[in-house]
C-alpha cells in the first residue's frame, strides 16, 4: 500500500496543472473549430476527430 506523503518534485509538477489544463483546453477548442470547418468528415465524435488527425487534417467532407 502506498503511503500518502508528498514529495517536493511532485508538488512542483502539480503547481502547473491549471496552466497545462488551460493549454490543452485551448488546443481542443481550436481543433474542434478546425474539424467543424472541415465538415466533420469522420462524424461528430471525438473518435472521428482523432481519425482526422491521423490523416493529417487534409480530409474534407466528401
């Protein structure tokens, strides 16, 4: 069983959690806007968005 003690390095990493969350949220918003503008070529799901990224974001609605 793991003990509940905090290391200094772990506290430093967690101090930037909110900043990283904001960066990732901004990226997701931008990606969703770009995917919407492409016409949701793989459907309106996160899986479709990820497939679109795999194809290099060059695929548009057929």
